C-alpha cells in the first residue's frame, strides 16, 4: 500500500530504438481519458490502479500486467488517493514488426484481455525492465531479453486478426492520422478534415467521436503530445519539439504536457542519457 506517496515519474528511451521505459509512483495524479500510439505493457509494483476501459472499470494490483494497445481509450489513477507504483514498456509498431515479424505477419496484434495474471511472465518482464534500465548490463542481454519476454507475452496472451480500418466518410482513421502528422506544426481546422473526409461538420464530429472515443480536438491534442513524448525521448530539445507539434507557447505546452503525463517536457530523459530513474522527478 502506498499511502500519501508523492508523484515520481521517469520516462526514458532505452538503448533499443522503439522501446521506451517508464518507472513511476503516481500518488494523487489521475490520467484523463487518452490513447497511445505505441503498445504499453505495464507492471503494477505496488498499490492499486483503477482504470476505465471498454465500458467497464477495473482494478490492477501488484503482480498483474496491464496491456494497452494503440488507440484504446482509457484513464487511470490510484484507489482512494493511496497511489500506485508501475513500470511500463512502451513498444513501437516498428520495433514489434522487426522483432516479431514472423509471428505477426500482416495481421494486427491484439490481446485477449488487458488485465493479465501471469506470475512467471510478470517476473520475467520485471527483470527485463530492470536490465534495460541498468546500462552496466551486458549489451547482448539488453538486445535479447526484451524480445524473448515479448514473444512469451504475445504467444500466451496475444491474438492475431486481419488488419482492419475504421472509416470516416471517404477516409479511414489511418489516413486522417497521417494527414494530422504531416501538419502537426500547423493549425488544423474542422473544415480541413471535413474536406478530407467529404463529410459535413456535424457528421464528421459525430462519427469521429463514435469511432475513436474522443472528439477531434482532443484526439489531435493527444496525437501532438504522443509525438512530443517520442521526440523528447530521442533527446530533442523542448523548444524545438514544442514547435514541431504545433505549440508556440512553451509555457502552455509544458502545462498541457504535465497534465497528461505527470511530468514536464524537460524531465523526460533523452535517448541513452544514462539517467537513472532516481534522477527523474
């Protein structure tokens, strides 16, 4: 039980491109409804996390895994303000495709459940997280163990389905995401999306929220912040990242970023920085 614990968050890029690491105690911090561009594999280390996902509320306790695929809307916070501790792997589509190509092929990777009890896998993933955090560990172990553990995760709890796309008018969601990514540093208006999808403003707004779970402006804001996090982990400076994702008021960028992630952009540990989780706030 983590009573009255402070918020302590370390987010960093591991030595493996496409694999990020989060080591955090969330005391009174509550995640708003959001999604990720990457797969998030979370290990609950202490306390209890309460989260709402797929229309139901769930509680994750120490020893359990919480698996959040890309685009799945969810929130998260501790129970009764007692806080919880977690270690998380963030896995990019590209890393998974390169590492598990023979398994995934042209299929879409999903999971049979998002809250998993698997003590052996939990211990293996905990060890892999510790190993990737410690730069003194052998390089080959760094490279191999995450692949080995993720293969076990996918073989035990994964599911493969043909790739499918959600359509909005004349476009699918991936095309809309690509358009937004190509214009992240520019104002994107509802009229631009309506023209792209050949829908009226009312139809687009209604269909977009029904499809993604968020209204267009909230979904775009999260997309900007997800890309900001990705670039900050590679070591880019805060000012340039803020401009790249369309925030020209850096104070506003820092405030929104902290509301979403629990730390400021400047506290994100850059790639191969050698910063330990205890060095982050």
